[in-house]
C-alpha cells in the first residue's frame, strides 16, 4: 500500500502546488527532450528517492509537454463529456482555485451518488462510474436509517491549502469527522473556499429516512 499511497501523493502535491511540484523528467519524456531548444523536457511529480526507496513513485512525461508549456494535468470545462467544472484549472495559478471536495465519508448514512465521467465515450460506450461522489455536483441525498438521530461526516477538500471549510456554518479541519443531528428533510451544508479566495463551492446534503 505504500506504493499506492505514494501514487496518490504525487497527484496531491500537483493539486496543492501546481507546476512547482514538478521537476524535469529524467527520461526526457514522450513529448520532450532535455537538450531541445523548442520542446525542452517534460515534467514529473515524484515522491521518494528512486535510488534508495523501493516504493518511490513518479507520474509525468506527457502530463506537461515542456518546461515552458502550460500545465495540462488539471480539470477544465469540457464539451466532450458531462463535467460540472466551470473553472479552467490549467491556467496560471489555476491550482489555487480549487474549492471543491475530493471525498466525503459518512458513518450512519449512505450517499446517493451520481454518474462520474472521466473521458469522452469510447466506441459509443460512456466512460463513467455510477453512484459516486462527484466534486462538481453540489446537491445530494443522504439515506439515513429510520430512528437515527445523528450521523458522522468527514469531508476532505481537494486542495490542502483551502482558505476555509465549514460544515453547517462551523469551521472544520481538513479530513476531520463531525457529528451532525439529523431528521427527515434535514439539509446539511458544506462550504469550501479556494486557496486564493476566488472560488467558493457550496454542497447541500438532504437527509431522507429509509
């Protein structure tokens, strides 16, 4: 699992620090060359020491086509498949504009998810996973067993550098679990402000007793 965790960390530092988290690829990259005056070298995000750590991990090569090219490994609005993103995170300092959650966990409740798409259809087949949390979908239903009066909620923001995150108006720490009283029709709010303060995402979770 250490290798898997390092893989996740490679992406997380891209979200948190943008291009500053990358370094020239030691391979020269699929689309780059360290000695070329035009394409230069592609980039990689790395965790661990490749010479001493058997679980080191790097992602890169085609995620950035050159040292002086715009980043291209973040989410941006798309017309090729359903995506709720309205901010182009590939622009300069775009990584500072993430105000969305990357994950949310519950104890005592079940999220009714949505279809999450990651690419345009392949051979007329949608590239999607059903019934999941989508960072750019902001309204959900929570199924809660009858007789339950409180649940635990643990929201995790996509960026570790968010300005603030509030659960029902009360500040909560990144990845912290909070207990919330519930009844039929209760609406739970989660508000996240981006690192640069330019973007706010407001999630609404409506409780349904089942």
